[in-house]
């Protein structure tokens, strides 16, 4: 179904009309089908109250009938249903009337035309003269059916065509989605709507039939929100853009909406930080490209780039999500558009009858603990029990009595049985939960609609004390003023989120997982729970087996005695005005702001080893963004075949942030009294943060020929404050071409419903962070009068903007009436002139300097296969397959530095970008090898290791990722599932290095009593030789070996590499929609849907039980694959209920 | 109004509004861009006034001694334990078993060159360019002090090429660096001699409050220290420089001691890490201080928290021998080095003291140089100066009793039945062999320097004294328990970021880039080295 609408005039595309005609001819039922198709296409987002008494004023001379129809629609609200063919044949009209009646005006318009019309309900059906109006008389219809048509989100659909399968009865839905039709009681209603799958509904004598339409996701007519909020038909796109079904993300929810996109978009990689509830998410489209900047996409809400990402946005407010994967698609967004964009439109109202929908969701979360811990040997070293040991190299646990480790005086002298405590780790964790409740109301009339929504989200983590509370409040008003020539759109979002005890990551003493994983296997839960005792001074202090240690702590202490609260309050406001000057021109002017206020409150209790007398810290910070833009649009048919849609726009974006923090310092006078005044030395810090401003002008346009060939051209000029004055201004162009081959070639095979080729090129610029042009000096407290320290980064006064050049080509194919669809995209991006720091030897006087350079290339392939194996009245089954892969290559960095260590933890890994290598090679210490590649073992039987982290051991990038989703529905039941697979990619694990080094894992059970020979019975895949070249035959025991290979300070990363391949059941939901007949037509309750949902339910396959590559320590580029005491995978499942009230 | 006109009007109106907007954006302009792109939280390094140079010098003074966050990794886990002031009790710290943990030394190296060196580089450039000769001379003297610490750790280091702003910075050979030290001291002292009674940096000088005369005395004393350092490798240079130093006037009194002021914002280095309780009094310290009934024992250390008095710990314990009870059952530093918020006095960070200078002169006299006194007299003066320091404040009677004491180091009541660390008394034996007298001098200097492990380790490498205990265990296959860590390896970040220079620097070493290669001045014949006690 392909259509185009000009304010109220619905026109079928000639191509489709032809195709339809062919089908009709086959069926030898031309006339009926023609009318059906006419009726099939309707539009208009706003209808007005109207009556036949409506008066019309028209002053037009020699104007196309189409425009006359538009004007009539504007003034009287009547829509015309016709094909474009018909209008082409129509003569131009001259009319000059004031306050004329509709009938009178129509008479003038249709005078001498080859067309005639009939009025029905709110539509004017246009026919060629001579074609029969086969509308049955209402008088002879035995039954009147009323009802409502909604989309899957229960938004009413306006202008949906309802017609009887046999006969010619037809109508369209009104502004509230309601319809009324009179048909025989055994009729079958065909309900169809642009962009949605048609549905056939048997009447079976019912008087009320409500219909829900599923959107059609593969057809060319799907409207896609593209850059700057411009809605384009899929057919006109010259690049790959993908929409995501928003129903799924509200039903099968996550605490961060971005998590729900996992596995759904080819080429989109999503990882979550290991910080528990409310964790930030890293999204990368088509691979990393920025060496020291961010490779994350831009997030755009209602046409405005927002601060940060979508993590605080409620899925309930989202009407559509589109992912623009490449620079080509997002070039118009300028800076950061080079990484693609994720575009959200939030819901707007529909007017008419007030509607309220209520939904609630409750899921429980359980950990998937999979690290193979050992429970045979307990605390100690060299086989001896040491009650204060943080290691498990002690004796076998055989129930022997040992002295307690407890420091609590009341435990003095106690002994306990040295037995395996196989659940001591699980005992600490709990079943988490996630609940959310949403109310959404829409009211107002067609010209002044208001929506109000509220969502409350509450979560409890799998670690006690980790909670999240979030309130999302939204209000949005749409108003049409001055006869619809001025449209107002205004919205306000208020979001408040409080997270308690966000999980610390890595080796932090307060990371509960570090303490849980390092819990010796003999420590009894009951003892560990006694994490606090009163010391000799009468102050509660920590009870831990190794007091004053550096990073170890009682896990319960870490959970309960380091409370941290992080709050965020966010307001997003937007107002836009669109004025339609004439048929050809309109202008949109928009202003928006986004403000985030964050607070933090951190308490360290007395007895926390890193802060022995306690500490209290509070901080506040804010980020602000102001955005203003305008877009001037011009569109016109240049000729019968040529159409142009041109735009000129500009924007200004100002961003700044600041922060204030204070603490008691490492000194609190009164233990555990958390007041900033409780110190001799309060310290405070204030930062103005940074300010940036970007001004832009851009122009873009689409030229189309016969609605089948589209040429896009765009150019943008940015002025960025962060660059040197000479480089403030920079320009970049993009262009694209697409062709609907199936429409261009006559007599194209019928089974191919569409075939489209597309190609695009883009060049995108990107500025830098602020304050890179001058060397700064910091002033700080110290000495008698303060200290002055020069910044360790050398400025670069010659910086230029970064540049990404992207080429993308693709094919979209639809077969058998869209039952099978295939989209293939090939792309290549090169990011040049990158702004990055080059590490200098510290002896140069600085540690790094900013420079331009480099060329990072990504080439990839994305395939999206859609299919509908079954489509009957009652059963529908869709299966979609995603596949994506890419190659990354660092072609060039700089002459001075062909290799850059982008980041490193202090111990096991360095994240490196090196010329001639894929992006993101991870280097670590390796085993030292001789010329023949044999590992050299020293006289003690211990393998020798490289002195530095010089061996490439891992790269996080998968070879390919893919997913299969299945949506099955039978009558009111539906079953959806999503399975995704990651193939390849490796990471080196700090968790394992430490757990193996400490003797906590099953791997360390072998050879505790000696007898390990490296290269023989341990690491048997390695060939090992002694320094004299003879094969290694020196026996060692497990503790000697693992302590030197693993541990914290200098682990041999090569021994702790995990294969990240896995296949998992990402999503499963089973839903049932209760028929409205159950409630009766007088009930206020309607459309009740109940779904059981599950997320991340289990792994079909996982190459390494140690790792879930979805969960990483952090979300920086260098955190890719970083595993340092990350939380386990979390499985969640629960129920979702949604009810509409009327 | 006819249709055509209306359309035209609308179009014109639209276009003009559009143009206005374009104009507004363009003229909204980039005028403020330079302002916007200037940080409000930082000064611009281009506009630092002479009033602020002192604060940069203050930073270089404090940072030059590797304070926290560098201190533990730079000094406590290396020099302090290799000098056998302390032994490690934390099970995962392996440097006490002669295993150089690369990240620690890397951090130490990077911290110095990114925190101390740039400030001093800036101060020297600024004071030279702005004709501030006294300030320049003082900054140059301080440069010698902090760089000699660095070269003593690694051997070749980045010195003359520091601040070249390039991607490769060449190292200098230690021999060249030491020669340059003497030259720099020559010119700096010449300037200070010409400006008696002057002041530079005022209270921003955290050592002498800008007193140029005191800096002159310090410079001469530093010359003496450096002269002694090269005594084995270049005896003639050592003698000449030492005699010149003494002739020009070295520290004679504790009032001339050099120490960097500690404040609550820049705390005493050792006190910044003591709350971890990760080390303990070494067995060597116990054997000597307890054996001598030394007045400094209770000043330096606290009795074991678990009772039993002063208990030291052998260096090089295996992990199994370091249960947490060890920290309770051994002596930790006294309250003097506990954090100020736990009641510690937050003392200055010691740079040099009069006692050290007397011991240097004593050794010089022992070597037959003209040190204005005999070895014995100067030895006794050294002890006197140490015991008269504020922190000990012993009476004359106590001092005399101590100097005449024939007490000997004691054997330890530990798992290893450790014998006395050595067999020398306090009382100087002028008739003893050269090595015997040297051991007495250096062992007493070791006691006086405490807790400056940086200097004590250098002197232990140079002379072999104090004799110390052998390690219980060595993880280093190339250094056995009787051996000694002789230097730190070139660091990982330098190998990564300054590869060619490191490659060249390795050629400046007397051997491989390993822990047992001796630095240039470390030239005492190995057969003269005492074997640590076991």
C-alpha cells in the first residue's frame, strides 16, 4: 500500500494502482477492486467537526484539483479518496466563492471533469465518470457494526478503511478511531491502513467489533523518522534505517530502555556497565571508530539531540524508535552524527474521546551464577589453615575444628568446623525485582490535544540495598491555530531518579561482587553476617578475617556500611511552531532545553579500612543544554514526474555543566555522624565545568522522479567553539540515491513485491572537547599559600575537525506480497583526522598532547531477513533473522606513534590501537617463549613471563552477531521470542586472574599436593622447555604456579582469556488479550492484555562460564571486554498487564 | 485579495523570516567563542605572574619527595624495605621478596616526572628569563636533590633533556648526571655567595622560607652527600668535592636541617599510608635499637599492639608467614608517623639532617680526607646531633652514656632464631679495621636517617651497611636471599612511550636492565661486601 497525502487528499500511487489493477484483472473483478483500493487509502491526522452546513470560501484560478481538495479539506474537514491517476486526468479549476455550501463548491469543481463523486460519511469518494458507485443503501443492510481500530499500543488509528469483503460497503475511522458500517451479518470486514497489516474480521452478527492492527514493518511505505525529525517513506531512503517495535520494549522491560534493543538491530552493539540497577549502557553502531573520543551514537528525542543517552526515558512515553546506523543517515546532525543516531519520537495525543490506559509490570531478577568455584580447600596458605587469610590455599575442609577468624570479643576462643560452605556466596544475594506502573491519558479535541503520562519504576537489585526509584512525568500539547496554518507542539518531561548503593565496580573495596567472589569457601554465612562489632573504644567497627587489608572487606560490610545515594532530576522542555505559508512553504521554529541535576551522597562508616575513621562526601552537579533550530521546507511538483522537497535549516546548541562537591576529608571527629561539619578539615571543590557552543546551517533536499528514483543531497556547516578560530567553521556534504526497480521496470515479476537499490555517501565533521587550545595551570591547596601545577596535556593550537567518510549501499527486496523480505547493506567508513592524545614520555614535560591524525576503517555487512510463514485470519507467525559482521582496521595513526595505549587497568590489560591491526587489541603479559615458540620454564618449574604487557591476547570485537525473533499469534494469544548469538571475540579477565591466584576456582584443585608439570598436565596445549632447551619436567604445586601466573599485581593475562561466544534466549513473552465481549460494551474496561515476560532467561551455549560479555566493568571504549568482578548475568521474568479505560 | 498575491505574500514572508533567522544565527556569531572556550577553573600557563612562581616551586618541593599517591609504591615498598627499616606484612606485596612489581615503579617514575619535574622546569625557566638569580639558584639546588634520588633508583634517567616536548626523550648516564650535579652546585653556590642574606620564594619555600644562606649551607651539604656517593667509583672526584663542601661550610646544627613542611593539605609522606598497617618494624631495627637500648627506639616505633614490646619482622616472608595477626604481634611506627587525624604530629618530610652530614664527614675522615675532624669525633658528633633532634631530645647525659655504650645488637626470639644482626657496639672503635669503622659509621647514619629509606637504601647498596638480615625467601631467580636489589628496571610506560630512548639507556648500564645490575656509583668490590646475617 503506497500512498502520498497532501493535506487531506489521499492519492494512490500510480505504480501501485497499476499493480493492483493487474491483480484485479486476474481476479476479473476490476471494478470492485478498484473501489476497494480507493477506499483503502485514507489519511489525515486531524479532522474537524463538520456538517453539511459548513461554508467554504475559495479564491483560486487555474489551480490543480488536488489543491482545491486540500483547501476544502482544510476548511470543511472533508477528505477526498481517489487515485493519483484520476487527478492527473482532471482539469484545472478556477473558483471564486465566499461562504458557499460544500455541495455548491463540489458542483463547480467537478464541472466538466472526467470525474464524479459521492459523499459518504466524512469522505468524498471520487470516481471516474461511468464507474458505478456500488455503495449499498444503508436501508438494505441488515446490521450496523460499530467499533474502534487501534494500533498495537492501543492508540486509535484515524482514517482506517473498513470495508466488506464482498459488496462495496466501506467507511473510514474518525478522529477517535471509531467507525460505523452497515453490512450483512455474515459479512467479513477487511480492515486496512497504511503502514499496517490488513486484517479480515468475520462479523458473525456482532454489533461491536474492535480491531487492533499490527504495523507492517517491511513495506516500502513505512514512514521512517529520519534526521532532524523529518518523516520519510522507506522508499525514499538512500541508507539503512531501522525501526524497533515499541510494544516489545514496554512489555518486556528493563531498567534501562536501551537494554531492550539488544539483539534487534543488526550492527548495534549494546553493553551494560556492572553497576547494578540503573547501570549505564554503551551502544556502538557499526564498530568503534574514535581512538580517544566516544564511538557512541547521538540520541535524539523529538528532533532535538539530548544530553547523554536514553537511560532515564520511560519506554511508555516512546511512540517510535529509529536507529540511523551510519554517518550517511545521521550526517545532518553534524558532530557525533558520524557515529549514527538513535531517534525517539514521544507520544502525541489523538483528540476525540478521552482515553486512559494503565499498565503495570512486575518482574523478578535472579542471578545466573556460573563461575566454577571450588569447595574442597579452605582458607590459608601452603596447606595450613590461617584464619586471617584472604586465600584458599589452606587445608582440605574435612570438618576439623579450627579457630574462629572473628575479631568480635564475644567470639574469642571459639572454634568452628572447617566445612565447605557451598552457598555462602549465594546467601548474600537476593531475588531482585523490577516493577513499573504507567498511566497515560489523552484528551482534548482534534485541534487541541493533550497527553499526560506518568510512570513509576521501582527496582531492587540482586545485591541487598541496591534500589532504584524513578518517576517519569510527561505532558505534551498539540494545537492547531489559525485554521491549521500554525501548529504548536509543546512538551515537558520531568524525571526523577534515585539510586541507592549503585554497585561499585572493579577492585573497589565496596564492590560487593569482589568481596563475594573472594569469600573463602569455609566462611560460614552466619559468621560473615556478623560483620560489625564494638571495639575497645566502644565504636562499632568492621569484623573481617584480615583487618586493615587493602581492598578486601567483609561483603556484608561493603553492602551495608558504605551507603551511597545518587539522585538525578531532569527536565526536558520543547516548544515548536510550524507555520504553513502556502502550499509550497512551511517553516518550523523550535526551542528546547535539557537540564540534569545530579546529587551524590557517600558515607564511609568508621572501620572501613580505606577510610579508617570514616568519611562523608556530598556533591551536586548539573548539565544544561539549550537548543534552538529552524527548518524551512519547500516542496513542489516540478512536473508530472519530478518532485522536489527542499529544506534549509539552522541550529544553535549551547551546553555547559558545573559541579560542587565537599567532604569531611579523611577525618571525622565523631564516628558515624555524617555531617560535613564533623571534621577539622572540610574540603570543597567547585568546577565550572565546560561550556561549548555549536552553530550550524544546513540544507538538504530530495529530488524524486516518478516516485521511484530519489536523490538526496545535503550539506551542513558547523561553527564550533572548541576549535581554533581558523577551524571554527567547517562544512561537510552528503548525498544518496535510491531506485525502486520494481516500479521502474514494466511488467516486473509479480512475486517480487518490491526491489529497491540504494547507495549513499556522507562526509561528517566532528569538533573536539573544549579547552584543548591552551595549556592550563591548576591551583590547589597545599603548602603555605597553595600549590600551582601545570596541566600535563600540551595544547594544540592547530586542531582541525575530525572527519568521517562513509559509503553505504544496499538492496531491499520483498517477495510474495511481503511475506518474505530481505534487506542487505554493505558499508565502509573511514574516520580521518581524529582528535586524540598522543602519550608523551613523561620526561618531555607533559604526559600527552592533542593532535589530529589517523584513519580507522570499518567495513561491514548487515542482513535483515523478515518472513511471515503463516498469515491467516486467526494465525500469524513472523520470523525475522538479523546478521551483522564487520572488519575493523586501523590504517593509520600518526608517524610519531603507530601505536597508542588508549587505556589500561593497572594490572592485567592495556587497550591498544595500533596501525595495521584491528581496533581495540588488548595486550597483556604473556609466557616468555624461545625462538621456536616454546614457553620457557625456569628451574623452579614456573613459566617465565614477558616483563611488560607486550603480548596481544584478546579483542572484544565479535566475528559476527545474529539473532532470530519469532512472533506468533493465534487469535488472542501471542508468543514472542528472541534468541541471539554472539560469535567470537575474546576478553582477558582480571576476575579470573585473582580468583585463580587466590585458589578459589575449580581450576586450582589439580596439583594442590604437587605434581603439576607446566606444558604436560597443566596448560597441556603449550610446549614448555627449561632454559637449557630440554622439555620441562619440573614439578610444582598448584599454589606455586597459580600465585605467580595469577594474582593481582602481575598476572599473566594470556592464561586468563575467555572466548565470548554465546547463544541465549534473550526475550520470551506469552500474552493473552481478553476479548472485550467479556466486559460488555457498557464496561469502562477494554483491551486488557496480560503477558508473561522473560528476559535473558538462559544460555543455550556459553563458551566460558566466567563471562557474560553483555556486562562489563564500565562503558568507556577501553572497558570493552574488561572483566573485573563484574556482576553475574541476571535473568528476569514476570508479568505485564495493560488495561484501557474508556 | 487574490490568490496569486496571497501566495506571493506568504512566500515572501516566509523567505524573509527565514533569512532573518539565518542572519540571527550567523551574527549570533562566534564573537564569544574564545571566551566560551576558556576554562574558568584553571589559570592559563601563558599568563602566570611572578607572584605565582613560588606556588609552583612549593609544589615541586613537596612532589619532589614522591608523596602520596606515589609514596607507598615509590618508596615504602622498595627503598624502605630494602634499607631494612621495615618489613612487609601484607601477604600480596611481593617486593619484599625481591620481586619488582612493575606498575609500582612505573607509577613512581611517572609521578615524579609529571608532578615534580614540570613545575621545577617551569620555575627554573621563569626565574632565568625574569632575571631572578637567587630564586634560580635555589631551584637549581633543589633540582640536584630530587634528581639524585631518581638516578640513585634507576641509574640512567631523563635529566638534561627533560621538557623537550618531543615524543622521544633521551636518558643521561648516571656518571654524566653526577658530574653535572657538581657543576650546577658550583654555579648555584657562587650566586648565593654573592647574595648573602637574601630571600627567594618567601613562605612558598617549604624548607627554609626562602633563606638563601641556609640554602647555601644545604647546597654544600648536598655536595658532600653526592661526593661520598661516588667514593668507590671515582675516589679522586669524591675527595675533591667532599673537601670543597666542608671548606665552603656544611650543616653543623639541627637548626639547619632540611625538611619539607607538612600541612593538613600536604601531609607527611609516611603518615599518609600508615593507617593500612601493611608493614612492620624490621628485624634489623629490632636487633639494633633494642640491643643498643637506643633512646630512639620508642620515638621510631610503637610496641606491638598484641603485647610483647618491640618486635621486628624479618624481610622476605613468604605469603604463608604473613597472617594478619602479624600486624598485631609486631611493632609498627610510633604515633609520630600516624595520620594527623589519628593524633600524629604530621612532621616535615626529611631531606637532610646535620647528623647525616657529620657521618659523611666521619666517613671522609676515615678515608683520609680533610674533613676538619677525626672520624671518631665526627661519628660522636653525628650521634649527638641525631639524639638532639627535636623528635628525640635526649639529655647530654643520655647522649654521653649512649656514645660510650658497648651494648650490642641482640638475637631475636622469632621463628628463625635469628642471631644478632651484627656485632658492632655503639662505642666507636678507632682501632678497628676500615670496614669495621665504616660499618659503625653507616649503621649509625642508618639510624639517624630514619625513616628516609631512599637515602638509606642507596648507602646500603654503596657500602653494604647496615649488614641487615638475609631474606627468608626470594622470588627473584637472579638474586638470592643474601643478595640485594641494586636498582629498579626501566619502567613499562617508558618502554611503551619512549622506546628508543630506553633502548639507548640500556646501553648506558653496566649490565642488563635487571634488578641486580649495579648503577654507576655502586662500585665497591663485591668481595668486600658483608654477607647479611641469617
